C-alpha cells in the first residue's frame, strides 16, 4: 500500500524544490555581484530607465573627457600668455633711452629685446603633444618661424632685415647700406641752394615715403612763410620789408612714416650772440641775410631729424610692413588671391634703387620673395572660434588663439624692430636716434594704441575655462545623481538579500528533512 504525501507539505513538489534552488542561486549571485540581474530583461519594467540613465552617463563621460582636454590646452595657452606678458614687461624695463653703452652695435635693451623675441616665439609655438595651440585651425605645424629665419630670410626669400633696410632707404632717400648714418640722406625733401630767394623746402614727389611737410606756424619779421598743401607739399620762405627780432621763431611740422608728428622750431638770436644753438639762427643785417641764416639752420635741423627721428620712425613702419603686412582685400584679390598678412615690399625707383621708390610692390610679387613670420591659420575671422569643444547640451566653449592676433603680433614686431637696428659710437646722431627709437618701442610694447592686449586675450580664454569648469561641476553632480538612481534600479540591498537567502535556506532545509522522514515511512510505522 502506497502512502500519499501530496498536501502534507503544503503542495511542495519537485518543481517547487527546483524553483527554490534556482531562487537561492540567484540570490547568492546578487549578493556576490551587487546586481539584481545580469541582463536588462531581468530588471523588468525599469529596464528602460536603466538604459536611459546609462546613455546619459556615457554622454557625460564623453563631455568630461572633452573638458579635460580643453582645460589642459587652456592651461598651456594661459601659461604662454602669462610668460609673454612678463617678457614684454621685462623688455620695456630694459629699454631705457639713456642706456647707450654698445656691445656689437647694440645696447643692453636691444640685446634684451632679442632674447625676449626668442622667448616669445618659443611660447607661441607651444603645443600639447597633439596640436600647436597658437596656430588657429592650422595646428599640425609650428605657427611661427624661427627668428633667425624671419629676420634674415632663407636661401630664396628675404627676411625682415632686408625689408627694414629697403624701407629706410626709401624714407631717407639714399641707397647706402646704412642710410641712417649717411649725411647725404634727405628724408625725400629738397632744400633750395644757399643764396636762393625764396627758400623752399619741398617733398620730392607724390608718394608715401620720407618726411611730409605739415603746418607752418610762428612769425619772424621780414620773412613770410607760405605752405603749399600739395601733394607734394612744400613751404616757401621769402624775405621782405623789415627784419627779425631775437626770440622770434618759425615752426614747421612734419609727419613721419609711423604717423607721428614732429615740429622743427627755429628761433632768431641777436646778431652778436656768442653762442648759436643748432635750432637758432642769427639776425642778419637785412632780411635777406636773416633768411640765409635761417636756411642754413633749417638744412642742419632737417638733416638731424632725418638721421634720428625719421630713421626711428622708418624702422617702426618697416616693422608694420613686415609683421602686419597687407590686409586690404582689394590688394589681395589677385589673381592669384593671396592670404592676408603678406609682407609689404617696395618697388625700386627710376634709379634702380629704393632711394627714389614711390610705390609698393604687388602682394603676389611680395609673396614670392619674402618669408612670412606667421605660418598658421590666416583667414578665420574670429580666432577664438578656431578651436572649440562641446561641453554640455547646446553649449560649446571657444578657446582658439592665433599668434598673429594684434597683441601677440605687436610683441613680436616691436622686439624684432628693437633688436634689429645697429648703432655706432662714431655716429654723431646715434644716441639721439636711439632715444627716438626707445619711446616708440616702449609705446608699442605697452600697446597704448592697440585695440587688444595680451591681458584681454587671457580674459577671453579665462571665460572659456570658467564655462568648462562650470560644466564639469554640473556633470559631476548629475553623474552622481544618475549613479544613485541606477543603484536603486540595478543594485540590491545586501541585508535584504541575506534575509531572503536565510529564509530560503531554512525552508529548503525543513523541506529536505520532511521529505527524508517521509521517505522512510512504511505502513507499519504509520500504523
């Protein structure tokens, strides 16, 4: 006789044992892995949330990687900009007008400017291992040539020193290798001969070079000064009735190539004055004699201005011609079209030299025979937009920089000008020329007239860095929140799982014991 067991164990059968065993195995897996399920399907209705949260976290990780790269590059840029600002400041401090002790034709300040130029170029060629950060969109190669190349040129193209020499020859009106020291330099002005009436000082033609005659002011009895606006402009001084009195003066203004204005004032002194300064003239016996004396002083002072202030201004203008270059779209259109920034070059005059040059060459010809100091991206209108990174939904930061931006180009330009000129102890105008150069270089490095400074670039880059940092903080907070939600959906409570395991183990143990006892039950034992 068989014994019926169904119902004695609350309906447990073999499938129930298997289910409880499988449940125990799954609980043990959950306790070991901390996860509710090995598949999304095992999460039930919440699997959609899990997938969405994980997708969001993956996007956050991508943004965080991008932000890390951006902040690294911004740090490199900021470090370079800080170094450039310090180098510029140090160069300005070293460039003192009365520090005229020469070493190989250069002052201490000029040597410092040369060293500063090398340092600035090195900083502008900074890279993060994958790209050069001051080249705009063109980031695979160094954006700035080595100073030795863009100053002296290469085997096929001229450098800045050639442009400087030719510009000074055109402004001073002589074709010598050292026009600034040549007493024959005229500044592209013609002065009438001694004894000629009236005395005339005139520009030698219609062009952009040399001294430009400006306004005439003051009054000297017996002399009448008349300016013809031109171009070419001139001033004529004629003798008439009466005669000059001591301390009466005549002032002629001149516009120099760099746009600065210099006034030349000549003052009358008594006929018997023991000392006559270079900017003074004696009152003669007649107005005609006085005019001859004024003419001699005028010639001396113009020659002095040519060898000092004009030479310094010409060097500054040569720097702008080379480093800023041609930017007018109409001149660059071609054919072939030329990118902005090509150095501006001169065409020799009828003499075959630059002494009587009257025009600039075409950008196409200049491109063929002149090196460009800047090799990076030249056409992007907004330097910041040349490098960008998405850091959040609908948010990007822009942190591009170009070495030819006004502030950075100006630093390179004025250091090159300052370090390229040479002086001589035997040159009577050397000190005064250096003193004329000094304030121009210091003003240029101070960026007094510039619309941009190194600090203003740093501020814009810092704004991008702040935006990236803010996004990074938001992402960190959001990721932590999503991680918590995922833990709730995918994770398990170790205490709860442990309790369930213990309950299952107890039920299984009791069931196994009961089953064992029943398996030993016979009709004899039952009765």
